[in-house]
C-alpha cells in the first residue's frame, strides 16, 4: 500500500516539530540544571556593583569606570530593579540567556549537520562546560551571531544583513571582548 498525501503531510509536520521540541527540551533542561545549581562567583558582582550604581542614578563613564560591558550593566540594573534589588532577577536573567545559548546551539548544530543527535551532543557539550553565569553574553550572543550569519549566507537579503548588523552591535555593547 502506498501512503496517501495526507500521510506524507503528517510525516513532514512531524519532521518539522522535532527540532522545535528538541530546542525546547534543551532550553528547559539547561535552565533547570542551572537553577538548581545557581552559583554567583565573586567576579559576578563586578558588573552587579555597576548595575547598583546605575540604579542610584550614576551614569556609566561619567560617574564610574565602565570597561565596555554597558548593556550587560544595564540588563543587570533592570533585573535588579524588577526583582526588588535582590539576586532573583539576576539569576533569572543569566540562567535564561545561558539556556537560550544551549538551545540555539542545539538548533544550529542540528540544522548544519542535518542530525538531531549531533544537535543534542553539541548542546550537551555546551551545557557541560557549565559557564559562569556572568558570561551569558558570550554563551548566547556568539551562537546568535552564528545563526544570523548562517541565515544571511543561505539567503542574502537586506533584512537579514540588517539583523546581522544589529546582533553584532548588541554583542559589542554587551561585551566588547
């Protein structure tokens, strides 16, 4: 018996849903792992102290030394403000971006290789490095930049080039290094 067009459409829908489900699973798994093992090292408080200064009205560069992490400082200031000036907001912010980085690593590795197991293996390696939470811009933005470059290389449109330029600018403002 030859499968009908309905069966083929169902198979294609299932094949498209697997990467999305895998991406979600990697995000949730990574997020829960980091939430259960949350650890703020002393280095984390360097940019948190600048975030506190922003919350009391100081302006980076004018009022205090800012070494090039300006958006990271402002993101932490927003997280501190949202969470009532405690570390809950910072934990949610940093863990979410680390988990997004692992999920995007899975998605890109699966797309580039055409293999979900390779995607999962790549995500496991990315998560197993257990990056320090304050390094979330490196964990997320490098992979996001790669995804934007991949997208632009596959279909060179001005919109995709604009998104790539925007991500590059944001990455620079988060961490110039």
